[in-house]
């Protein structure tokens, strides 16, 4: 068996997966569209029960990187 390096789905790929899933596309078709195996798509959908998680920014959450950037910008 050849060891493979795992590369996570990018944010754009995740958005595309959820958009295509809502449109009713198959796991194989979604996987081909985002350049990943259908198993990767399956694990993403299974993790959230097939329901897309809410966008963090629309809920007003700030990541640690956002908080750091804001604190650095306000210091003289």
C-alpha cells in the first residue's frame, strides 16, 4: 500500500461540497468536482449529519487569528 499525504478540503471546496449536496448530486460527482475521493466527501457530510454548519462569520464568532490581528492593529 502506498502511503498518501492527506490534504484537507479548502474552505472553497467545502462550500462547493455543501452547495452540490443541497442540489442533490451524488458523492462520486461531488468528489470529482472538488478533486477528492468520494470517501472524503462522505466523511465531511457524515461529520455534520448532512446538514451544513452555519458560517462562523455570520454568527459573529472571531477566530484567535482575528482577535490577534485586531489587538495588534489597535496598539500604538
